[in-house]
C-alpha cells in the first residue's frame, strides 16, 4: 500500500501546472478569466447556430422571389394590387431576415473581439508571471554565486535550511539543488528533497512540492524526513481536493512510523475525519 501514495504523486508530474508566484489569488483570477472565455465561446456558438438557422430561410425567400419573377408573364390573370401586395410582403420578409443576420454578425464580431482580448490578457499575465519567476531565479543564482559554501555536507544542508527559514526560498532551492547534485546518494539527501519540497509548500505550490515529498517516501524511507513527507503530502493532496489520497497518506504515516510525532498528528487528523463522517445522533421521541 505504501507504493500507492508515491504513485499518486508521480501521476501529478504529468499534469499541466503553472507556478503561480502570486499564490491562490492569481490562480483564482486566471480561473475566472478562463470561465469568462468559455462563456463567451458558448455565446458565440449560439449566435452562429442562430445565423446558420436563418440563412436557409433567406435562401428560401430568394427562391420565392425568383419564382415570382419567373411567373410574371402569367401574372396578368391577377390584379396589379395582388401582385404588389405579395411583392411588398416578400421585400419586408427579406428586410427582416437581413436585419437578423446583421444583428447576429454584429454580436459574433463583438464576441470574437472579447475572446481575443481575454486571450491576449491571459497570455500577458502568464508572460509577466514567467518573467517574475525568471527574475527571481536569476537573482537567486547571482546571490548563490556570491555565497560561500561550506565543504561539510551537514553545514551545507544547514545553510540551505537557514535560507529557507529566512523566506529566501529561491536561494534555498538553488542550494538544495546543488546539494542533491553533489551528494545524490547520501543519507542526508532525503532531507534535502524534503527541504526543497518545503520551499515550494511555503509558496503554496503543492504540485511542485509533491514530487519532492514523493522522492523522500520512495527512495529515502528511512530518513528523518520521511514521516513528515507523508504528512505534508496529505496536506497537499487535500489542497488539490484529492481527499482519498490525502487520507491514505495519513494512514501510511501511522502504519509506517507509528512512534513518530507525525503519526500523532496523522491520528488526530484521521479522528477528525471519522467524526465528520459519523451521522448525527437521533433525538429520542418525546
């Protein structure tokens, strides 16, 4: 069963996620933009369907006019008044249909312009976001280059942890990445993956944090960070509305590391879940 949680984490690697450095507020705003765009596209489809339904009626009226013109040579048997009335009605019907078509075309043009505006605005926001991330990464890299590295692996890891505690997350990630490259199989590597995950978690970037927690769970199950990695994974799954996976991670903490502090927290959370599922007690009849 322990392999199910890493598998769920690994599955997220294939999903499309954009690192929103402005947190949930921006993600929610982008979701609203997408919803608005979808609604406009729906309206555009409705207008096009109406136009498609109207065009055959115009064609039919044109055929009626043509038939009327073709039969003018036999119209002498009818009064000029009758012919005039019929032609006037046909002209009015055509004018009405033409007005409907022009209205639909106008609405379609407006909707297409609005969709383009929203698409351009969304792309601009994503570009700005990418630019902000690139600037942060460049600044972190520059600062990392100026920072003196300890030769001792424990001191190196401690330096990365200190930068993370100081909320210098981009710089901390640079240091964690260097540690992982320098000591990929060390006993402390699991802690470095966990620290890297924590740096993302602190910025509410669960989809990027989960693979790091998953690495701890899968490859460094005996590290000191493994129980916390399960606990954090549960929190991330919950934020992503993956409630079954969230509960499974809690159960695994208790099963795999029953004496850990993380297991105590997991038990408390599981108890809360169980209480939430119990139906309210029925009141006795008076």
